[in-house]
C-alpha cells in the first residue's frame, strides 16, 4: 500500500470506534483478518503488509498518539526521514530504458524467489544473539516505545550463502541510527 498522505490514516485511526490500528497490527503480525459480521465469508489468512507513507515530522509528532506508541503500532514501521541534497526545479523523467532495466531485474529476482519461510543460518543466528541485548535495551519515552520490538532487517535472508553476509551488512549499518 502506498499512502501519499499517511497523516490521513492516523486521523482515521483517531476516530471513535476505528479499528484501523488493530487491523494494521494484526495484519503485520500475520494474523487472520476477517470481519466480525456473521454474514460475511471473506477472510485473509497469513497476510503480508507493506506500507510506504509520506508524512512530515511535525504532522507525525502531532498525530502519533501515546496509545499508538504503547500498543506497538509505531514499532511496526521502519521510519525514514529523507531530506533533499539539492534543489532541482525541473527534474528529468527516468529514461524508459532505465525503467525497463530496473523492472527486468526486479522481475528476475521475483522469478528466482521461492515461496516459504527463509531459515536463519548459524552465522545469522549468532549475529542476532550478539545484537539482541543491545536492540532490546530499555529506552526512555516515545523513542523507547517506537523501537521496543526489534527486528533485524535482512537477517532472516542470510541463508548460509557466502554473499548473504554481505547483503546483511546494510541492515547492520542501521544500528547506530536506532539509538
């Protein structure tokens, strides 16, 4: 899901009776989603969720409630603050050849992927065990709530392949920013 105005989602969550936060948390955790009505037979089992949202820092501070922090909603997001490095008043469109090449690479990766859970290699588990105490350490205030349930991005992708450790390194480099 791509949400150009993530603030709108947070506003909907604040409405009386809204179950958006609950549904997002259950979906993120892989729980079955189904309406509570007796007549509806729809359900989603083993769902996968990815949200790319855009929001300003000020709007996020205003709309992310203490409840959202404490109930684990905020720690299910990988928060990234992006700033431009320069002003470009008229950016050029990405050339069709570059789009085609990129889509080909993504398609090839998807075709190569096999369904199922990727097992952790012994070295990935060792790295996780070493980092876990640091990642789960107590942090004060909102930052502590938002980072209280750690996940190591990319660690479960390390399957024993020699090049897999190299792919894990970018995730490990995120550690200093998670303090």
